């Protein structure tokens, strides 16, 4: 560790020597031109003075203004949570942070507030309530033990040097990008070298912190925690894209991972998305040369060599540690259960027929403008235009199958949700699709919509059938349970 610390310090010093040396050289150009040649070229002088000023201002240390990130938590407000935090701190041999905040984030961590390059300041712990609504207590314990692990074995001495230097290099490149590509070049090359070398240090620190987490909570629990964090981050990225289409251009802020995000996590399509992303990540991990974390597959492979620990499948979620007296905007959403999940599964791994109503609700909210004013009885008039779309290419009519499938799925969701609101119960049918049951009556929403679209059932027969079942007057745009 001592060798790595020396290397980090030397690389940091090297960057500042490069920056100051280049700034001095730029300032020397107009000075020598004036003293030796007794003239001044205005363009060269402005270029050199501006470049030197940009470099020197970029490498000046920045002082972070700490803003309260969430609701403060204390042993008095959350005794069960602090009993767990104190046990984790004792297990890793580190003091409990002086400040703990409950935040709306799918992450958790310990950071240093104040101080200079890791010296001084105080520790602050941030606990993401949405993450606590996903992880079991042992998985949550392992995640926090990993964060504490960065304060052991010299990590606190190395991390600030590496982070602050990366930050200074990034600022310098950003500021010079609008001034001169020529002046950017040496910083770009040094930055690549610095990141490449320090990545090995950062990744080794991650493996060391992983091992500590496995010793505290068991390797199996920490693997579950890693999978939970990864899956939630994948889902949150898609949630942001779907709910803020212009976020990619940073025109709007990201939506908070609130109760709507928790519902999104339990959608069957979200479960499919996460499972595919995780399978791809584990099978074909992408090694980013500038990522400070090792690939998920490498971390899990290293953890599988360590003692697995106890079975945690029957444990409650970490959100159960939050006491009811917590502030309303930081407490776990009322719709998210705090009891133990179905055996051995994360929220998205249980998303099946029982979760269809969440997808239906999501579809109806998105398509409210199409469904407004329509009822179950009038579906025959709506289904053909929404579930069978297309256009002409020359003299041929060509169906847009993808849009048609989406339309049929949306109508099936609207039908299913309307019936759920009226007291029908969602079950898994023999085909694996969700069906609705009430007493002895069973309805397959997707199958019914297919028949309406292809004309297998006409409007009169549909109205007679739905009237007999008492569902003809149900609104397709209703989002509240019928009285």
C-alpha cells in the first residue's frame, strides 16, 4: 500500500508540475518577445496569457459547498437503523459517521465532508431509501461494509489524491477545449496515462473492500447486494429515459426514484430488461479503461471464492429498519412492502402474471389521451384502429406490426385494468398469460382483444357478452378502483 500511495502522490505532483511548467512557458513567450525582440505580437500575447490563465485557474483547488442531501436520521428517530449501523461500524473497526441522511437514491455510501485531500473533515453517510426497499438486511449490511472498507488500509489517503487530480485534469481539459487543441494535447496524454495507472489502484481497492464486505455479511449476501444495485441502476436509467425524453440533453432534471419508480421496478417488462442486461454483463463484461470499478462479473467471481455465509432468503428488506416516525418524504413508499420478498428473489425476479396490473396501469397512464371516454362495451369501435395499423406503399397496404402489437397490448392492459378495478383478480393462465377471474368467470384480456381486432367477435356479440358480465360500462381510462 505504501508503494501505491507514493505512486499516487508522484503522479499528482507530475500533473501540477506539467500544468505550472506549461503556464510559465506561455507567460515567458510575450515576456521574452518584449525583452529580446522589443516588440509585441498582440495575437500571440493574448493566446499565451489566456492559455496560462485558463491552466492556472483550472488547477486551483475547488471548495465543495455541502448541501443537505436528504432527511437527517439519528439514533432517536431511527433506533433500529442505528443499531444496525453501529454493528456494521464495529465489525469493520471504523467509527460511525457523524451525520446520516436518508436520500432518494438507488445507492448508499460514506463520503468525507470538508477537509483538504482527505485530511480533516468529517464523514457523512447517505442511505438511499429506494435501495433499502430492494435489498435484504444482510445485503444492505454488505453494501455498507464495502463503503466502510474504503476507510481502511490507506484507502482514505489514496482516494482523495486520485479523485482530486482526476477532477483537476478534467477541468483543465474542459476549459482548454474552447481555447486551443494544441494546449489540450499534453494534458490529454497525461490524463490518459494517469487514469490508466490509477485505475489499477482504484480497482484493487474495490476488491479489498469487497473482501471486507464478504467477511462481515457473507459473500452470498454481498453478491445479492451487487446484483441489486446493478439491476436498480439499469432500471433507473430506463426509467429516466422514459419519463424525461429530453434528459439526454440535460434540459430537464432526472425524476426521483420515488414510489412510481418502485412500481416501475416491478413491471414484468422491467424484469425482462434487467435480466437481459445482467446476463449480458456477466457473459460479456465491458472493461472500461477509465472506470474505477472492476466489471461486475470479475467482482462476483472473486466473491464466489470466499465463504458464502448464511442463507438470507427469508430476511426482511432493509427498509424495515426505518421507523414509522421517519419524515414522510424520506420514508419508504406505502405501496412497497417491507416484509420478506418471495424466496430468493429481487423485486424484478418475481415480476410475473401477478405483476401484470402494474404494467397495465403504466400503459393506461401513457395512453390516457387515446382511451379517454371509451368503455369496455365500445371496444369493438376502438380496437381495429388501434390494434391493426398500417399505411400504403404504392398500391399495397402494409401493416406496421410493431405498432399494432403495442396497440393490442395497450388495449388488453386497459381492459384488464378496468376489470381489476371492478374486483376481478389477476391469475396466470395455462398459456402463461395473465387472465382475470371472478367467481367462475375467466377472461383473457389479450385473447379478447385479438378477437376484436381480427373480427372473430362482432360489436353486437361483444356488447351482449360484456353486459352479461357486468363490465360493459367500465371506463378504459379509469385509474381508480370502482366504488
